C-alpha cells in the first residue's frame, strides 16, 4: 500500500480509502445494500492489505453506515483514520440539518456514539450551507478541534471561491484550517481542475476523490448495447453523475486496450490514472462485494507510463470555460 500526507499535514493516509456509503442492510438513502457478514469481510480484507483510511457520513442510511463501520472495525477502530461528515437532513426537525453551531454540536456526539469512538480523525462539512454564515460554521468546528472531539477538519463539494473564503477566514482568526477537500473526480468528471484544484494546491488542501469510477461506468461493465439490469445506471431515470455517454463508451474502449497492455482491469487503469495526480491525497472507493474491493486494490504497486497518462489526459480533457480559455491566451505575456 502507498501512503500519502493528508493535504499539508503530517497525517499519513492510504492512497485508497474505503468508502462506507454501501454499508447498510436496510438500504435507506444509500448506494446499495450489503449483509453485515459481507461488510466484515470487506473491512478485514482492506485492513489486511494496508488500508488505514475509512470514509462515511451521518446521512448514509441515516447513521447506519457509521454504526456498521464501527462494528466491523471493532477493537481496531482506534488504529485507523476515520472520516465522517455533517450537513444533511437527519429528521423532520428544521434544526436537524445544515452547518449551524447547534446542528454540528448535536451531530458530532451522535456520530461518535454510532462509531463507538471518543474523537473523529477527519470531520468534514458535506456541502456548503447558504442559510448559515460560514463564520458560525468554522467557529463551531474550531471549538471541536480545541476540545479534542475532532483531530482534523475538511470540506466536501465546495466551489473554489467557497474554499478560498473559508480558509482565508480561518487564517485570519487563527482557527484550525480545513486540510482536505472531498470532490467528485474521474476520467469523465474533471471539472475541479479549473478552480477547485488550484485553490486546494494554493491553500494546502489534499483532494479526496469520490466516485473515481464515475458511478461504476468506468468498470467497463456498461456497453452501448447493454446496461446490466439492476445496475446503478439502469435504476436511474437521470444518472446522478453527468457526462457524455458516447464519450464515456469511447474512453472505456481505450481503457480496455490499456488494461490488456498492463495485464490489468478497466477499473484498475482508471484508478491508476487518478493515483498519478500529485494533488490527490486518497481515492475513495465504494464496493458492494469483496471481489470489487480486490479488483480496485489492484491499481496499487504499478504505474501507468507518462505517455499513457498523457493520452488519457488528452482524450478526456474537458472544454475549458471562461475565464480559463481567455487567460490562456495571455499566459506567456
């Protein structure tokens, strides 16, 4: 296993992080269901193969994901890095959501209880809350760090300007700063390269890539002729992740060629491309079986050539928005 610093900190996390969104037997607000026996096998195998980083959220199956992750880790829960999140709607109570001081303080205690821990290694705000001043949010998070309930804090799904504003306020107030940004990033979703990545690199935040296989599309199991019955894309009237499907099929075809070259799978090539990006601290994978985990971990211990990385960069390059394309014209002046 390869370990990297979490952003500009000294904390070492495995380059593969096991996401627990699928950890639910009930199937509430989740990406699928798993029996606890299968969850236990997945967690055990991850630990045995060097994974020391696990990610969940309070809204995943209304807390069941946190409970099952804590249960599966058992006595080993204090030997790993656990990340969870706060922001989402947890009940009909209008205050049981958002990033207010009230909700954050209530949520941290609930998450700690479900995980069976005294502290959270990485506590992340799940997305921006336009109804709560960011000053209130960062003040509450700073207090959690100071009292020891949280070791590090991070953001998820923020725009570049939101990251910059938040960290600038934290620096001005001498508060604990965000150290990571959990963002969607894949060969078919590279939008963060324009604003979020530059902001994170400038401010010292490590990026945690979620859905690196574009919701399973980059596993290669989808073809122009067949979307497997029961799969995520077959179940959705409108896919959660947006991309050009025709481009997606072309990219998968090219990944298959590279997979044959490296004696790897399509998934492993797609994950290896992300692993090569210097701004990535860890890649969050979500699995529903031990076989999927074994396949994903196969991206470790080998590297794509610079030539193949450049080729994948070229064929998946997103259209540059304004002002990037305009500024490019004056880059050398």
